[in-house]
């Protein structure tokens, strides 16, 4: 490149009008002599911000490993005055955002002329399509919801590297938000927000869920929504939070998606598009997961009591019996039947009978041990699997269950207090004498028949 002033002026005039970002630097000193208007528009830097290439590299490629392993070898490989093969890479802008560009350069005399083609929109569309495809494939394979949501969160953080993102899941019964995915948040923060009740002034997410509308908090430390959580945010290094409610296709609240910033910030239009994209993907993932959960629940659990159904109980018994043989432990089974249940239905109606069965399930779950499995196997008949339990302990469990149910009761549809009792049969086997699940259940059923014949509201063992 000749240094005649008139040539420079003409070249700069041409480059200033160019639609692509252009800069030139001195090969010997690495001084940056010129950047055009498109360069400043694309990356946000003025010539004063970038006195030399090292300064530019520090801003554009803050990861030294990436620069050393990718950028520097590419420049060295293209030192000759020949057409340079372009390099597609991510570059950080002055405002912290990221652009995907294709860089090339040419050498003219003692100058290196740089060209930057912005391919960000194409790159984002391609990355989002891949993320969506990956998520849908995971949904189809019934992957864990946390893993699916992690894919969404990491995609957004990839597009917005100075952001931290999270997904919280809404539980209708408790009206609380629970942790869905927040892979890069500190543990203490995740623990603090896990199970938080939605309401006004409960951070950005609690408020967004309560109002079912987007909440933009540009400065956490001056906003009323965060007045009770500023210490937590400060400890986590968070200064801004924009939260979107995740809504189902039927308009039901599923959770929240949030983008956090470490400095007070307002969302750009592209960041608002990011939130929309993430919320829509998360909605698909959560709805699909819950639909699958509902299908499994219907397949394995009784619709009235929420307990395991007959098929699922037999499956659990087979697995436990096999484990008992391997680990040389004992197990027991209880068969339980509601006494005079037909009389309850005849006197108060089937709706009241349903209340009795639901109450029995509730009391049983609160009385049994953590590893015990109870199922409704038909009508008013229930079965309980007691892993790693000897005969004496099984009888004690059965007596506790009988006594707890005798103490309880329900109100009929018309307000009458109804007490009810149960009869129980117990069967037991050691690891070396258990044959089949059916034999174990038949033995418990025989013991139940003896309890009924003995006057009901009692426990018999085989």
C-alpha cells in the first residue's frame, strides 16, 4: 500500500461506505491505523479503543488458549501475499455481546487489510435449530427433564456469554418454584431459591410466576421485587434479572426462565428474543415430560388412591424377591381388606366409599416405612410389600397399620362421621425358602381370611 495522501483519502472514502467491517494494521508494528464505520457499528469499538492488534485480540478473544491455538496459527499460516482462506470464529464486542464472523485479510505492501463478514444471524439460526432438534430428540427418548433443560440453558448462555440462565419449575399444589436447571449458579444460590413460594416481591422469578407476565429488573439492588433478596444476589454476584413465565399450550403456568447479568443491564431486542426462544423450548420440554409422567402414572398407579396398581405391585414384588435371594435377606407381604365396606357403600353411597379408600391410602402412607410399598390391588383390597423384614417385624407393622386406621375416619358426603377398620394377613419368607410371588401373596390372603373369620379388625400371620 503506497502512502500517498490522496490515495489514502480515496481508499478511506471507499472503505467508509463499505457494507462489511474493514480495518487495516501495520505489519511491522501491529498498530491499527484505520477502522471503518461498519466495523464500529458491528463491534462497538472506535479507533481510540484499539491502538494495536494485541489490544484488539485481548478484547475480541479473551480466552488466551483459543487465541494461541486457533487465531495465531491461522495468521502465521497466511503470511504470504496470497488469497487468505477465511476463518469463522466468535468475537466479543465492546458491550460484551458476541458476534459470529468470518475473518479474512490481504497484505498490501506493509499493511494488512482485514475483512469481517457478519454471519451471526445465520449462526444463531443454525445453533438454535440444532438445540431444538437435540431437545426434541431427548424428549422423544424420554431423557431426564433436567438434562433437557440444561441443553436449553447452555444454548442461551452460548449466545449470550456474559449471562447466567436458570429454569425453575412450578408446582401447582404447593404454589412453589423448584430448581429445574441452573448449571452455572453457585450451590448456595440454587438451594436458596429451590422451593420458593411465588408472590409479589419474590425476586424476578417469583413475581413473574405470580403475575404470569415478564418481569424485567435492570438493577436488583434498587428494585422492590428484590428487597428481601439483595444479600443473596450480592453474594452470588448478580445485578440484573429478566424472568419470563413458562406457559403451557393451555395457558397454565409451568415455571420460569431467567437471564441474569452481573452488572445492571437492560435487555436488548435480541436478548428479549432469546428469552422468548428459551421459554418456548422449555414449555415444549416440560409439557412433554409431564404428559409422559401422566401416562406412566396411569400405567402404574391407581387413579383413585394414587397408590401402585396391581400390575406395578407384582413387578415390584418380583424385583424385591430376586434381590432378597441375591442378598440373602427376608421379606414379608401384608394383605389388607376394609371391613364391611359394602355396608359403607350401601349406607352412604359410592362417593363416600371412595373417600374411605382415599383416607385409608393416606393413613397407610403416613404409617408405613420409607421402603415399604403399598398398592390397591382391587376394590377395597390392598397389599403391602415389606422388604428386608422378618416375621415379628412384619406383624408389628401390620398392627401399627390396623391401629392407625381404626383411630381415623372420614366425613360422608352429607357430613356423617364414618369410622372403619381393616383386617390384615401376613406372610413371610426367608431368602432360602421363598419360591414365587404368587405363593407369598396366596399365603397372606389365607391369613387375611383367618382374620376376617376371627371377627375382623385384627392381624393373622401364616
